[in-house]
C-alpha cells in the first residue's frame, strides 16, 4: 500500500452514509472537498495515479514507455490506458 494510505475503520462507512447518503459511503463517491473526522483523525479521499501503484521499472515498463511517448506526441490529457483482465 502506498505511503500514507491505510485501511479505513468500519465506523467511517456509517458516518459517510449519514453525512453523504447511503450510496456514497466509499471515499471515491464523497462530494468534492468531502472529509470526515473520527476522533483526532481526518479522512479525505485520495486518488493515487497508477504510476504510484504500478512500479515503472517492472513488467509494465514497456507500457509506461509507450504511454510516455504518446503523451509527448499528443499531450498528457489526451492519453488513456484501459486494461481488461479476462479470466
């Protein structure tokens, strides 16, 4: 797990349901700027970039190289990677 991220306490989901509605208990569904406090801890949604989750020097290196080249040619905002793992 990336530094600074931790599992969420169960009580956070109850608090999120009360504050943001039953369908919005996951932090990714909280409103913009949404945060919740339990005791001294404040919880805010974090959306890490995939490059933070998948090392650039591992088996995905060729993919990141191609993505970098495409970003140079077309701009970062115009490049997306969609991956499907079938099974």
